[in-house]
C-alpha cells in the first residue's frame, strides 16, 4: 500500500485525469500541495497565504513554471523589486529568497514526488534558484529602517495632543467621525502605556483589563492580559500579562472615560471587544495604524515614524525610568534580551545621568565636569 506525505503529487493530482494544458494544472497542484504540507505543520493562514502569493508573483514575472526557473530568474525578480523609489528593503529581499527557496526544496524532496512528475511530464526538474553566490548576506543583526526610532517625551505629548484635538476639529467641520476620533486617541494612549503591538491592541477584550493585587490603587486596570501576542512560526499566539507601571498611570483616566462615557455610545451590546467600530465590530489593526498616521500628520511629526515606534518608545522610556532589563523584556513579551535591546534608543540626557552616577561612585562628589 502506497503512503503519501501531505502535499505530495500523488495526493493532489488525480492520476486518471488528462489535462489539455498540463503545465498550469501542475503548477496549481504544486501550490495546493505546498499549502497542505504547511497546513499539516500547523502554520497559520497569515503565514501560508503570503508565501503562495509570492510564488505566483515569481511565476508571473519569470513567465515560466517552477521546473523551468533558473538562478537568473531569481536574480532578475529581486532586481526588479529593488528598483524604483519604493524598492524593497534588504530584509524583505532575504525573506523572499527564503520563501522561494523553501518552495523549491519542497518540490525537490523525493518524499513528495514533484521532481519525478516534472521529469516524466516535461523533461525538466526544478533547480535551486538562490545559492550562496547570489543570495543576500545577513551582515548585521538589525536591518530595519534606521529612521524608525523611539519618540521623545515631547513628541509623544504632541502626538496625543493632536489625537485629542481631532474630535473637536471633526465636529467643527460638521463631519461624522468625532466619536471614532475619541476612541482613536484612547487606543493610541493605551498602545503606548502598555507597549502593545497593533494586533495585540485590536484583540483586547473587556475582560483583558485586570486587577493587579500588588497595585490595588489601579483598580481593575492594573494589568492587561495580551492573548494575541506575536507568535513564533507554527505556534499559537503568545500570551503575557503587561503590568501598568506608575509612570503610565495617567492612562487610567483615559480608559475609565472610554468605558463609562464613550464606548456605550457605540451600542456594543454583548460584544466583548474593548475597542469598537461604528458598525459594532472589533477595531482592526489597520484602523489603529490609520489613527496613528492621522495624529502624526496633525502633530507635524516625521513621516518615517509609524505606530510601532510607540512600542519602541515604551521600551526605551521604561529603561529610562530605571526598570531592570529583565522586567522590560517581560513587559514587551520578547523571548530574547537582544530583541529588547534593538528597540531601545535612550537619550543622551539619560546616558549622561548614568555617567555622572558612575563618576560620583568612583571619584566622589568632588569630580569636576569642566574641561
């Protein structure tokens, strides 16, 4: 009895069907086979979908099928994506290379039978598209946009002032959306006060606001249960509890006003979401991002700053408040301290304070700062 691995040619392609145009049929079967193989590994649709779309883009660009692709096709594909004013970044290019290479490796794995099928039907077999000689090298630990940085305290305040002013501006123009703007301001403040990612903020339910018995003065908002944290490949979303720190207790008033005064105006009924839309649905991560962009524009801040910069700011400011590195790492939900370190961008003032303390500790109070 023949057994097949999930995604193998024998499971996806019917042996008794003759296709008038076999090449596109085999290509579609390959994609379906790869989808099944990844699904069997419990990868999520948010991981599988973009990978399949990238393979389709490669096929359209090359004008040929995977068993015909050459290293020159892969190089031309990335070179085309790199060109123009909105060309892809190095990290994105490497991600594309990895995805295409994983697909080709799947096709070449004898357990799935795709290479033999290609040889039998087309007289060609897939080959490696990217290799050591034409792949992007990983030279540095962090390759993100260097313009992405933590906001200063003044920039955070300017952003929130702009967000708070938007409801009045909308009412003054006689437009709809003032209540949504009130919500958006509350969301942005919560994102910063707890160091949340946009998907984490979107996924919050009312029950995720919880009491911290060690900080009873914060009432039922002493911590936030994050149930939709960023997951590792093939794993479920990570959970963590983010404690409200005293330096961020100003968010209590914001949340209390939202819960008692503004959220009920959305007529949420029994909907569990903390952040509601006008259509009584859950506020999406994209809408949270758009709220940041609108406030950033009104505050006249740099266009390179994005919503995730609030998370960078949170981690940096916790460090400047004097919290231990391990506490900051746990609050952020990072598995490795090195990841947390990448997010930090402490100010010169903070570093000078550390230097001053170190000099006093070594030289006493008589040390001289003058040249």
